[in-house]
């Protein structure tokens, strides 16, 4: 057995690597937790809460754009429309997340078979959508129509199943709603900010006793910082890959990881 802080770093690295590529960061962290024999319920809370560390990388990298939109809210209709599009896209996850939070975290989080199958099915969907998506008509993630943002929000709900991938589901939804690939990825980044902040606050409230026990708060800090630093690099790399190669590489990666996971589970 390794020290807990080493596990925190490992899971933090996995979160930073996978939060913004469509392979399901939650699914990958939970599979890693299962593989390392981390059975304490705290690690489920850890997997949710350190995602905010990766999201903070978006705030840093897009700070000028985001801060500009905030400052322009009183005077610029376009800035208000952008804020409204994020809010509208966020609402479906708020409602359904509150309704099904206990079931998702208590049942699906500890089912590696579900996570592997979700990875494989999501990979197949990515391969199909990457080739068959309708021609894009929206190329600015900060100027999406409200109905388009709402549709993307409903796609994000699918990511409540570990292994589906929040970024993958919202990107697929965006492309089906005729959003250009890179713009769909960037809107996914922006939508992640309120989504992951909400998940962080909800888990912090519901799991405060776990968080404050022993050295758990320190472990969360380690995972948070690790995820943030790794995600700073991955965001730029992911956008470069999407621009040049599309999402097919991530589809094949999902299928490979899910397939290997199912194979290993047969011998566990």
C-alpha cells in the first residue's frame, strides 16, 4: 500500500488529464480507485471535488474573455446573452443532479462494469458523430442561441452516469446542434465552471464530516492543485488535437480503455 498522498497525486493527475478530453474523468478516476483498492467512501467524494481544480484552469486560461464578459454585462446585450446561455445550459444538471445525486454517487460510482461499458459506447458515438455531424453554422462559443445552449445542457445530463463523460456528451450535443468542433469544446469548458462548482458545493455540504476527518482536507488540497496544474497543459493540447484531427482519436481511446477495463474485471 502506498501513502494516501501518493494516491491523491495519481488521481489528481488522471483528473487533470481527462477532465477536458471526452473520455470521462469521473469514470477514469473511479476505475483507478477500484484498481488501487481504495474502498473508503471518501475517495468517491475526492473524485468529485478535485474536478473543480481542473475547472480553475479554464478560469485562468480564459480569464480575459470571461472577465470581459462579466464587465460588459450591464451594457452589452451579447455579454448578457452569453451569460444566459451558460445559465440555461446549466439548469438541467441542477434539477436532475439534485434529484438523482444519492443514487448516482451511491450506486453507479461503485460499478466499474457500468463505467467500462459507458466508455465503449461513448467512444462509438464519438466516432460516428465526428464523421456524420451536420455542417456547423455556429463558430463562436460565446454567441450560441439559447435553444442551442439548452439542448447542450440536456446532453450534459447524460454525463451523470460515470463513464459517459461530461465534455464528451456536451461536445456531441453541440455538434448535433450545428456548433463547430472547437467552439463546441470551448462552450463545454465554460459550462464546466458552474457545473463543477455546483457539484463541489453539494458534495462539500453532504460530505463535510468525511472531508474534515483525519488528513482528508490535505489530500483534497493535493488532488486539487495537481488537477489544476495538469489541466493547464491538457486544455491547449486538446484544442490542438481537435482542430487538426477531430474527436476520432478520443473515440478510439475510450473504446480501448473500456475494453481493457472489462477484460481486467473478468480476472479480478
